[in-house]
C-alpha cells in the first residue's frame, strides 16, 4: 500500500509545527473553514451531551429528516429513509467506494483523498482531466473513451465522481457539462458520486447550481456535511443521499462494521442545523460572502503577479498555474517546498491532487486568513469590508511580497545563467 498521511492534514501539522517553533508562515495549505462555531450550535451540542447510546447506524431519525428537508428545499425531494449519516463525509465517501465496488473515474485534479481511498478500497482510479475552467468534473467525452477502453482491458469501472463546487480549483462546472456527464454515466451504467460539501458556498447566486441528482436521480449519490458551510470540520458529521435502498443497505453494512454510528450529541446539533433556522442561514450567508471576498482578493494578487489562475466561484480555493514563469523549479512539489522554505507561504502541490508532477500548479486555500483567534474571525465575519481589516490586508500584502520575491528569484536565476556566458571570453 502506498497511501501515506493525507497531504492536506500532513501540511497543516507541518505548518503548525513551524509556527510553534517561531517561524512566520502564511498558511494557505489547509481547507478548514477558519470560522467559529455558531453559539446556537454550541448550545444544542451541550444540551445533547448526555446522549451516550450508539443509536441507529443510518443516523438519528431527526437528523435524517432534517437532511431530507435540506435537499427537498433545493429541489431534490428526499426520503429520510434514503439518508445515511456518518462521522464526516470523508468516511461516507470511503464507505461508498466499498459499497459500490469496482474502479472509479476521478477528475484530474481532484481532492487528495479520493484516489487514496480508492487505493485503500483495493480498486484503481481512472484520472480524467477536467474541461477548462470547470474543475471537479471529468471531461465527459474523455470519460466515455477512457471507460470504454478500460473495459476492453477487463477493468470493472462502476462509478464516477464529481466535486461541485470544486476543491482544488474553486470553480463550478456548468449545467451543460453536468447534463452531458449524467448522459455519459447513463450510457455506461455508472453510479455518480456527487461531492457537494461546498454547495452552499457558491459565492454568487447568479452562478446557479445543477446537481447530477437533478438530471440522473436514479444513479446519483450526493455526499455533503457541515464542515465547510458551518465550519464544523472537527465535529465530524456528514450526510449522504442515496438513490436506492440497495446501495443504502450496502453502505449501512460498511458503516456498521467501521464507525457504528455518528456521535450522538453532534447529530442533535446537526439536525438543528439542517432545519436551517434563520440565524444559521444568516451565518452561512455571511460566511459565503467572506469566503468569496477573500478568495477573490487572493485571486487578484496572483493575477497582478502574472500568474495564470481561474476566477473562484465557490468555496475557498484557487489553483494557480506558474507554467511559463521560468521558475527555477522542476515540479509542483519543488514549487510548494520553495514557496514554504524561501518565502514562508504554505500551499499544496498539484501533484497531491493527481495532477502532472511536472506541471507548476499548486492549491491555495484562503480560509485560514480570517485571523488566529475567535475574536478576529468574528470581526472578519461581521466586517462590511473584510479586506480592510489590518490582519487580512497584511496577509494579502505578505502574499504579494512572496510572489514578487519568487519573480525576483527568477530574474536573479536568469542573470546567473547569463553571467558565465558574458564573462567566459575574459577568463578564457
Ligand atoms: N470533500 C471535499 C472536496 C473536501 O474538501 C473535504 C474536506 N475535508 C471533504 C470532502 C470531507 O469533509 P468532511 O469529512 O469533514 O465532511
Ligand atoms: N478538505 C480539506 C482540504 O482539502 C482538509 C480536510 C481533509 O483533507 O480531511 O484541505
């Protein structure tokens, strides 16, 4: 097995270690929502702390009903009996890979854990590049070709995965691409896993959102959770919406042998969250605005530095491409190491997301820029213009300085190469 500590979590621990040792690091390597827990959720959790029974494997009825309501309000009528809750959407995704079985088509690039989980499940992934500007969805025409070819080689491909909106690119696939991928999945009889954990963080309502479950409900599983929209990553709660009792029962069998049930008190607080009371709707709306404003500001800093990058549409990620800048690095891993060691900026190499190791792309997470303390983070949430807050604007300036420094290295490298050529005749 070649699976090692997940790149996201490993980078977070490494940067925390450096910071504890007194190093100044701009932490753009970890996709944690970076905001405090809403007090209403803390109260619900505290009030439920006496719940010490395991409860049903599928999750507490109140949570399944509330999650069904959440999807129904988004145009996807949902039977609570087809909702399965787990300790985060990550274990649910792993459970689904085991429950569905076979090989899986993944977008390239895509979130670090999909390919690793596929390997843990004893299967193989087919990495298919995404269409330009539409991260998170493998190019439908290429999927058709790749799956047909893999099947002629005897491979048993059973599913494909999409991330809407996407981590690592921060973009959202459009409706026509979703319709086409759903059609391809139907033609090839593939189950679609639609990871929609960032759905409520699409920055602008004008962008629109189409789930494959809207077009191919008979074959689409949706996974989601509260880690991003309500910043509850550490509470470990996720939900899945299954297309059939058969797949639900397979997932429940896996769940029952791995995690038994999600934490009972957390489920009570999550059930409250999924009823979407006004104070939490407002919190999600403010969070979305903050994520959008800061992601856009970081995007502009990259653009100003001459780095190619897609404009973010949802969540808190960017995927800049340093190709063509003639940097003195040969891989995304070198570039990430160089940015951290020489410029104090922590990012993740595109390679960790299944991208070509030689492509100079990195993932930038912008959500840990809101401040180090609860007080600062709340101030960021409340600010009419968060970019004016001194700690946020200072971080943006640090980033610009690092990018300028990177370009200066490039110039210096070029002139170093140049010097011997000029001086050679004199010394010869
Ligand atoms: N999917 C994506 C794309 C993610 O970025 C994450 C981040 N943790 C997850 C799933 C899993 O989140 P969680 O297990 O906290 O629900
Ligand atoms: N999803 C987050 C990221 O991409 C971190 C949490 C995790 O990987 O489990 O950085």
